[in-house]
C-alpha cells in the first residue's frame, strides 16, 4: 500500500512529495485496478496544481478583496480580518481518508453491507474547501451604544454581511453553490434569498460547539471551488483555541472514525487502506519528519513554512475599528 508517511523523511519539498506520492499511487492503482486510489491520486494532483499554479489565486483574492473594501466603507466601526488559506497537505490527506472510513463505517452499520464503489467515489469527490477564506468580525466595547449587547450586535452584522455576500461575489465571477447540509433550524437573520446557499452552523451548531457560517462558490474564472466562512471573534476563538479546534475535534472523532472492530480486516480493501493511512498519520512523530521548510521539536512545537502541517496563507487583510 502506498502511503504519505513513506515520503516524509528525505527532506523533499511539499510539491516533490505530492508529485512522488501521486505518481506512485497512480502506478499502484493501475496495476491493482483500485478506482478509489485513482480518485485519491486526482485529489493530490488538484492540491499540487493549486500550490504550483497560483496565478489564479491572485485574481481570486483580488476579487474577494473587493468585499473587504466594501466592509471597511460600510462598517468602519467594526474590527475585522479576512484571511485565505490553502489546506495543508497533512490535513487534506487525513480528510480524504477520513471521508472514506466514516462513510463505509456508517453505511455498513446502517445497511449491514458495504457501499457500492460508485457511492464511495461520489463521497470523495465532495471536496470543495482546498481553498478557503475566513471573515472574522468584532464590535469593540468602546463602540457600543448605551444598552447595546455586544454579542447580539455582532451576530446582526455577521448575518447582514452573509446576506450581501452571494450577490456581491456573483457580480465578480463567482457562483454560489447550493448547501448540502440538512439544517434543522433557520435563523430569521438570514435572508430567504440566500438561505439555500449557507451551511448555518450558528443556528445549527456542531456537536463540538463549533459555530460559523459556511458558503461555497464556484469561481468561473479559475474553474475551481472556494469556501468562505464568516464568524464573530468569539466563534473564531472557540474554533481555533477552544474545544472545537481541529486537534480536539479529531481526537473526539477518533473512535467513531476508526471502528476497526466493526469492519473485519480484509473484507473491504478501501476501508482497510484508508484506515491504515489515518492511523499512521495520527502516530506521526513530527520531530523525525524531514520536509523542506518544516521543523518540529516535538508534536506541539512546530515551525511550518511550507504548508505541510498548517494551511498556507493566501492573503491576510485586517481592519482596525474607528471610533463611532
């Protein structure tokens, strides 16, 4: 079985790792007629192309920057930042294999049999967040009106922005994608016209407590997908340094993700391979990894300058609130 861990100890760049891993994975898939590994290979190629051919990112980020300019003019009294990132190699690999493991496990548990190959392939083609932008807003206490509630006002402004965003970006070459999330609750602050496009994790928080608004756009110029997330500062703090942080989220999800006892070894090769890749990545000793522009003292003290562990930043824009 070809796995990412085999390419992390020679001091190669992230692009070299992606090229070598995808090449060997493709050769192995062709010889074994493994269609999921072919899809995996195509996923890795897509990530490498984003990292390699970044001219379109300049165009895309400039068009998204227009929304930042709009915000700074309409809401000068708010503090906010707009950041873009490309998903890290490690996170992308974990997520691809995690989709396979979770989908097969859930399907088997519900139906008592394994999903057809076509269903697994459809599941792993759902990646639309290799490129993502995040807008985080805050209303400074000094700008509050007498009796005004900070959290309620921030939420109001966040949904105001959400209501404007789809049409604003569609005028600049983007097309909003319909959301696939089945949402139990609907916020009255979200306009009915844009509601079908948002995954509203504020009205429908995840089990971890994570809250945010997510929307996916197809960029008709670059011909790729981009995700935008909108949060208040409190929501962002909870996601980044609270219990909704990816590290804690993955630890919490570890048991249901890898139900080895439920899926007998050898019965479903796609589960077995994805499961083994996840386990090896989770047991990775970062201090022994040799990737160009990456260094680690241990698994908590990391300096990532290449997008191996942390997503690579596309743009950071920050706006400091002006007094009302």
